[in-house]
């Protein structure tokens, strides 16, 4: 949402989730609005994309060629509608989607790897687990050490996947982003080879066609809405596992708070 405030970036939301349902589903869903305010069959971006997919018989998500063909129809329309200075943002998060983009000869994708402080992550996951009734082994999810190890394993897996796919990526710490969004966004713009926005006051215009994903609001509101959940600041339960797992804490420091 914050990225789409750059005037050369246009958010298309979770593209993979839109494609997964097939073009007919969205064209018939008149009550569901795109973030531009129009339903899919009237949206200046999705209407031509979905219609083109149907006319080229790109309608069956189980076919192996479906997603590459659908992405190519989508990017073709993007190029037609916007000049080459613009780049689309796809907020899809799945592994399948990353593999698809990395495997394409025609898509020049870059990934942003957002990683949150392990103490904040463990605190919210443990809190969530404890609020749900669990029995037996599943009770382990309420423990900080379990959540911290899970954070490490999952992030290492994601990182090696990105490396294995040879997808250019940049790691973004969630905490530096929340506490210093301007600096973090400038780093991302540099990674995306975009012109720096001289002043963030100028980021009022934003183009988006989000059919699936977080709804967009205007940039002014969005900036003031970056709010950090700091409940873990007053907790102490992460301290013992943190002291016992120094390598994990070094990984946390290196990834979340790296000087870019
Ligand atoms: Zn739209």
C-alpha cells in the first residue's frame, strides 16, 4: 500500500489470487468493486485483461500454460495502458507465484522480502495461540521458543528459495519500515531503479486496480496509518529464549536491522 504512493508504481493487488478464480468469475461479479471504484467488467485495467483472457481461451487454471499465458495477457495490457516508466506491483505472497515469475523468460520481476523482528513475531503468534483452545502437542504454539524457532526456519526457507530461484530480492525490516518509512521506501525505490521522490508530501496521487487484496486508501491517510504494534516492548518472556539462542538473535539483527 505504501509502495503504490510512488507515482511510477501501480498496484494490482494479489494478481495470483485474481487469476486463480478465472476471468469469467470476475466479469460476472458485478457487486464486487475494484479499488478504482468500478466492478471488474468496467475497470479500465481488468476489463480488457479478463476479456482478452476469455477470447484467447485462457480460462482453465488447471492447464499448465494457464498462468504464464494469463500473466502475459495482463502485462501486455499494462504496457498498453501505461508508459514504460511505470511498473506494476503484485502483492501475491505464495511460493507458487514466486516460482512462476522466476521461471518466466519474459517477466523481469524483483521481490521484496519483508521480515519482522523475531520478538514481535513470537509475541503476537504466542498471544494468538493462547487465545485459541488447544490440546496436547498443539499447546507448544503458545511458547515463545517454539515461535522463535519457527520464525527462523520459515525465513531461512524463504531466503534460500529466493536464492535458488535467482530472483533479485531485497530484504526489508518491518520495524525500520514502521519507524522510518521514508528512508525504507527510498531504499526500495533505488532497488527498483525508480526516481527518488523528492518530498514525500508529493505522494498524493496513486494508481491502483486491486480486485483482490488490501483495499487502498489515499496516500495521506495511508502514511498516517502506519502504526506499529509495540505490545512486546513491555514483555519479558522472549528474553530467556533470546539469551539461549544467540545465533537466532544475530540472524534477526542482520536481516531486520541491516544498514542498506
Ligand atoms: Zn480498477
